[in-house]
C-alpha cells in the first residue's frame, strides 16, 4: 500500500555526532568528477599546470556561498523568521544560477590575474560544469525536492522508471513529476553534445556559450513544471534568467564574431593569449 512507502534516508552515514547527508555527498562527487575532467582537458589544451586546481580553491566556496545567498534572498520571507536555518545547506536550497554567477565572476578575475584567456578556460570547463549539474540533481532526489506537480503512479510507471525513483516521488500522500530527473537527463545529453562539439573545433568561447544556451533551454521548460520555483512577483526567476541567458549568449556569440574577437579555435595549440 502507498501508506507503507518509506522515503530513502537522506543521511548517507554518520561519524560520531557528524551526519553526512546524501545531498552534500552527491554534490561533492559531481564537483570532484567535474574537476578531474577539466584538469585532464586543460592539460591537453595547454593550460598552465594546476590552473584548474588553483581556480577551484576559490571558485567552489564562492559558488556555494553565492548559490545559497541567491536562494536565501528570494526566500527571505521565510528565512527572516528562521535565521538559524540560513547556513543549513545540507537540507537543500542551493540555487544553480547563483552558483554560476559566482563561478563566472571568480573565473574572470582569476584568469585576468593569471594572464590566460577567460574564454579558453570557460570552454574547457563547460562539459564538466553540465556533468556536475547532472549528477548534483540526484541530491535533490534524495531530499525529495525540486519536483514537479502531482501525477499518478501509473504515469510514473509509464515512464519505465525504476521502483526506487517512483517510491521516492511519493511525498506526503501523493506522487509528483520527477523534474530533478528530467533536468539530469537533459544535462547528461548536453554533456555528450559538448564533447562532440569539441571535435567541431568551434571558435573560442562558443563551446561555453553553447552550454549556456543548451542548459537554459532545458531549465526553462523543466522550471515550468516545478512547484518550488523562486519567484519575483508573478515571474519564475529561473525561467526569466534562462531567457536572458539564451538571448545574451547568442548576442555575445554574434558580437565576438563581428568584432573578430573569436578567431582562435578550441583545438588550437599553444595559444595562451588573453582574449577580451
């Protein structure tokens, strides 16, 4: 019977009084794998050694801080009354758009100081970023969050989902769209697409901008199904930002081509010049 369905334990394991949550563990795994792939590709593309390792020392904590800050700002009506929960990120509440804003700013400053191309670093990192996002969404699954509207069990069974996903989507007496899964699959497809686009030898910056467009298209549609969107008045913030990012990425791509700022190609070797 449905009443007997128990959610998966959000606690992975405990070390004495310290509880390690699946949410943080899964995000950590996604970050570690993304960093590993980026470092290997950076070596192949001729980036100075340890560039990504050094960058991540700054980018990861800033991304987590900005992701949480973004979320808290748009949920301030709640956190103003529960300030003690602001730091409890293991319960969820990390906004990916906030993380991306913090990461991009950090990367831009870092590359300027190191004298290497921001766009080259961004291109190399793009597949890793979207793969990390695909993995990270499973942290939402463990917390039973980032789901869509109510559906029937037969609908979920019709998607040929494994039993453990169907059961985890049973929340407070109802089944819900596994929007975490929709976005995870979209992001995984995006990772494969970006790996293939590497071979096309796009102009510098266009692999990263392709990531921005691909992710934003998927996020726009998935966000429309979710029940926990961050709102600004009647606007779903993730959808609004997604539209802005799609338009912005296309315009930047066209501008850089028109101004001949993207003449270098992804597979060009030994080109470390800073590109504005």
